[in-house]
C-alpha cells in the first residue's frame, strides 16, 4: 500500500539516488523536460498569437476599443456633433477620432491614355477623410508610412494611398482590386468621388496588415467634404480608445442605454473584427495542441526509457532492498519522485524562460508575418494546465517501468537471473 511510511522511504531513496546520479544525465533529462514544456506552450501560443496580432492591430489602428458607425440604412451618423460631445464627457474615454468615408475611384494613366479602348490604370477604393493630427495621435498612422510623407494641416490636393492599391507594394491582385502601376509619392492621379473629379498628388504610401487601411485612400476631412458636397459635420465613424483597464462591453452597454444606438451602430473591437477570425483562432489552437501533444509523447517515452534502464541496471540493488524489508511500493514511489523532480525542475525553468524572455521579447518585437504582427499568447491558467499534463504524463511514464522491475522475483533480481 502507498502508506505514509512507504512515501517517506520512497522519498529518501529518490533523494539518495538523485544525489548520486550523473549531473550530465540529470541535466539532459531536465533539458528534455524544458523543451517539452516550451513545445507545449510556445507552439500553441505562437499560432494563437498570430491571430491575436490581427485583433490587436485592428484595435490599435482601426476600430479602437469601441467603434460607432453609420446605421445600415444611413450613410453617416446623424447628429454627430452631439454624439461626440456626449461621448467626450464620459470618464471612460481616453481619446477618439472622427472619420468621413466615401467610395471613389483613383486613376493614374488618364494623361497618357490615347483612346477609350485602352484599359485605364484605375481601381476603386474607400476614401477616408481624417484630421491628420488627431488620427495620428489615435492610431499612429504616420508610423505606417513606408514611402513619402504623412499628411499635414493645410495640405491641399494631397492623399495617402494604402499599399494594396499600388502594384509596387501590393502582394498581387486582390479579389475586386487591381493595383495601380507606376504610381509612387509625387505621382499625380485623378480621384473621382460621386461624380466629382479632382487631380491630386500621392504624398505617401501607407502599409498596413489591416485590409480596411491597406486598401484605402486617406485625405484631409475638409477635402473629402468638399469633394462630396457635404456641408454638415456628420461622419461615418467615431472610433474610441478607452482608458487603461476600461471594459469595452460595459461601455457599449452604457452607450446603448443612453440612446446612442438609435443614431449609430455600436460595436466593440471584437464585434467589428471580420467574421472567421475567431474560427481561425480556434483552429490554430487545436493545431497547436495537436503538435504539442507529440512532444508530450516523446517526453513520456524518454522518461520511460530512462527509468527502465535505470531500474534494469539497479535490479540487483532493488532485490537487496526488497530482501532487507523495503517494500516494493516504496521503491516504486522512489522512481515516481524522480520523475516528478525532472518534470518539476524542467517546468520551473520553462516558466522563467517563457515569462522572463519569450513573452516580453515577442511583445516588444512581434514576429513579422505577412498578415499579422505575431505575439506569444501564454495565459497563466492555460500554462499551469499544460504543466499539470506534463507532470502527470511524466509520473506515469516513470511509474510503469519501475513497477515492471520491482514486481520481479526478489531472489532472481539479486542473482541477476531473467
């Protein structure tokens, strides 16, 4: 029976054997446990972090924590000034920006096209009217300029173009989108919005991994209002950053209770993220868990082999222990404690490496995937579950071979007979 006495004896035997074990062997086993732990956590964390990077990019660059947009039956948020004035009075709000929007067409070869049968170098795009200073403070748009310069107050007939709209910076043709050729900062293009045509100059190129930004044209709000013939101040979007620790869902509920929902569609950033992203995140988590389980099996086999060989080579010693009255259960418990030691030390070192190096390093320097700035997602509760799985698997893998050897005939073990 696994009595308290057997546990104490088993612990003593385990400590004695670990003290006499080779440091190289012990270090190698602990290293295997460390790699297994990191495999369990990091593989899944990177795959999930790839999608979390998309979510975070949407939040910081486009949707904020909460986004108010025009109702499906309207082109803009009615009575925008009063909505903005109310939102600014709320203590949960740290910052907001207002955006005008309109559909338009941008054409590059209109001066050199010789006849109407020649295919125009043109594409459709969403045109976003912004206050350059406010938008940059809100989303850091200026930091995403990869060529040219950012808009300034007083810029007239100048625009920023998303990288997906230009063949030089795009990843190829997108569905419903044909990138413009031979267009760069300084190029004059023709912008058409609601029948209004104006020649403008490309001042800068915005590169973003968020499609709504990468496929958009940015223009000062006053210019867009002039092109669309708008005299009101009703915008298409009001985007809000909450103070640190603010709850987007609670803030959304507050706006709905205040009646803002009658004038605008209210969404948290998770609501506004395109459909399918959450499903991809779930799928990647399943794939990560599947890949990680292979490492768990490898670790279990490693411990099984190590304990089995150890027990085989010490079979005579085990027989002597049994012969002088040490119970087989105590000897089995000794090997369980050894397995527990290897898994615990490996996991402890893994926690230090994970939260001391990997997580902060990838948070500061995300992995540059083509469509996301990937981070490492490793919530503590999920990590502790994986540690529990690793320890449980290792303990079982250590117990089985020890039981196989201990259960052999005592005299045969002492005499070395099979």
